[in-house]
C-alpha cells in the first residue's frame, strides 16, 4: 500500500478528555523541492546576486591593493587607511557644517553638500506636491483634469533635455542675485525675541489667558533666540545667510532646478492616496466651521503621512545620487556633491585611487541606510495606500 504525506491522526487511550494527537509525517525530499524548496533556492540566489557587488566594494575598501585587476575577493592584508585618508586635511570648527577641509578631495564636504541639497529639495518638493495633490483630489475647479494630464505628459520628457534653457536661466539669475545677503547672529536673535513677544501679546489679547499652546509657541521662539545669542557669543564672526546667491555654481540654483523634476509624479502619488480618504471627514469638519486649510493640515495631511514618508525617501535617494545636473551646474571642487566628487578618485588612468573610491562608496551609503532604517515600517503601508487610490 502506498504511503501518503497527509497528516495522520492517532487517538490516544487512557487519558480522560483527550481525544487524540495529530502527528505529521516528514515531507519527502521530492515533494519539498517541488512545493517549497525551489522558492528557497531562488531567494538565496537572488540574495547572493544582490550582495555580491556590495561585498566586493566592502572588500576593496579595506584591501591594501589599490587596483581592480589584481584585487582579490578575500584580501590577504587589510587596512583602514582608505577610510582615514578621506578625512585628511579636515578639522572641526564652529559653524555649519561643523568642520572645514583643505584638500583636493574634500570628501566630508561632498557628503555634507549632498545631504543638505537632497534634504532641502525633498522637503520643498514634498510641500508643493502635497498642496497640489490636495487641490486636484479635493477641490473642483475649471481645468482640473487638463492640469492632471498636462503634469503627466510633462514628466515624460527627461529633465536634462532642458540643459540649455536651465543654463541660460541660471546665468540670467546670477546677474540679478549674484551676491548673498548676510546677517549677524545678534540680529537673528533679536528678531526671534521680538516674534516671541508679539506672539505673547497676541495670545493674551485673543484668549485673555496664558494657554498651553500659546506658552509652548512663545517658549520655542525664546529658546531659539537664546541658542542663537549663545552661539553669537561663542563665534561672533559667524553670519547667517538671509538671502542666498542664485546662479551657476551655487547650491541654491541646483535646488531650484531639482524642484521642478519630480513634483508631477509626486503629485499623482499623493493624489492617489488622498482619493482613498473618505470625503465625509472633510464635510463633517466643514460643518463644524473648519476652513479648507484646517481640513488639509489637520485631517488630510496627517492621514497621508505614510505616502509622504515614502515620497520623501524616494526623492531624497534620487537627489542624493543625481549626477548629470550636478556635474554640469557645479564646477567648484569644494561645492561638489557626493556623486560628482566620486569621479575625482578615478579621473586619471595612472593615478586612480580605487581603494579610496571604494571606502567613499561605503561611507556614502550611511545617510541612506540611516534614513531607511528609521522609517522602513512606513514604506509598505504608504505604497499600498497609493496603489489602492
């Protein structure tokens, strides 16, 4: 009689109230490979395929051999000199960033520039996209459908097709906004203190009492004013840029170019998520006297937090690794981004520094990993909501 892999029930005797114990026979190797095993093999193969280049670059970063032709996967000798050499010529200093570098390859400055540009551009992109998505999802106005289709069609054209127009536009802006406006720290501290006093007067005049929310706002502005005043005492020569320089070779110009790159796609993603939120919430809030801004900021925006986090991560990673626009618009070595600065390590055939480039590649993944690990639990829920909408 042929054996079966199905579970077998064995009824035990003697013990009152015990009807039986289910025993499962061990699955045969042929059935395991046919139903489960092949999936494990594919998963392991895909994992090894993805990890292979990462392991190679990590091995090259600690290898004493500085070439790609003779390097081995398991190095015979290891060293961390490739990592320490990235920070040669750099020292700590008071300011933003809290270091200064005097080197032909100032890697910390490149890393700081990329994080700063990607962070500012991603936040502004997210704010504009959320406002536009709310307008398309919740408001009804003439040309709404045409606007949605136009945004989608414009995104079909690559941004670098407008290189000539972008170059000429930034060159024109440089003639008008060629100099930045600097303010002393004392002026900023005094301005924040006056804002705190104005808030205090407004709260007392409106409510007639010292509310918790009003007290919190006043204390926040007073805290910022005290911190900036303390910083002015420690570093009196430090200034704050009230209005940045705009033009070729500036981070502000590069950020302005980035702002028009992904707002259309982000708007569509956020709109899809907002469409899944019931409009009855908006109607109930408006019955209670809420304005459109109240509905957007206090109801819709908190509910779209998962997709906002996903879009922020995607925008940050994309801008952090962007190369073409940064290479064309930024020419000063100290103003290079992480991606454009990496090319300097291997710009010459005979002086290529493959070990330092590998170490810089490993160090460059740290901001991305920190960002991903901090919000990884929100990514799946955000994408599911966007697809559902």
